[in-house]
């Protein structure tokens, strides 16, 4: 009787594709808030929105820092889940999130004082 050798089957498990849409939307909103804040801060008084109070710019910078810190933090968390260790992109995204929250705290203190 002949024996039929069955070939071993290996199962390939794949990670689900993560699109990072939420991170991108939050990051773009933060970048737009920072750009509007810079425009409001540096615009001459006769330009559109050039005569608003200085607190608008600091408020926008604070909000932009919070949005960017959130976006970079979410990206770092998802990247750490995908890579399963502290890779370069996780460390860089974490450092950018910490820098963004430090900037938001600085502008919030300037805004309050």
C-alpha cells in the first residue's frame, strides 16, 4: 500500500490594512489651525482678519498643538501595534507628539498670562 504524503500547509496571517484616515484628518486640521493662527498673528491691520485680538492667534496655536499632538499620538500608537516594537517611526511620532503638546502648553501659558 502506498502512502500519500501530504504536503504541510502553512497559514499566512496578515495584519489588516490600516489607512490612518483619522490621523490624517486630525493632522490636517491642526496644520490649518496653525496656518490660520500664523496669518492672524502676522497680518497687517488693514487685511482680512488682521485686526482681531492677539488672543485669537494664541488660541489657534494652542488648538493646533493639541490637534497635532493627538494626530501624532494616534499614529504612534497604531504604528506600535503594527510593528510590535519601538521602531523609528514610533519614536519619531512620539517625539513629535510630545513637542506639539509642549508647544500647545507654551502658547496656552502665553495666552493666559
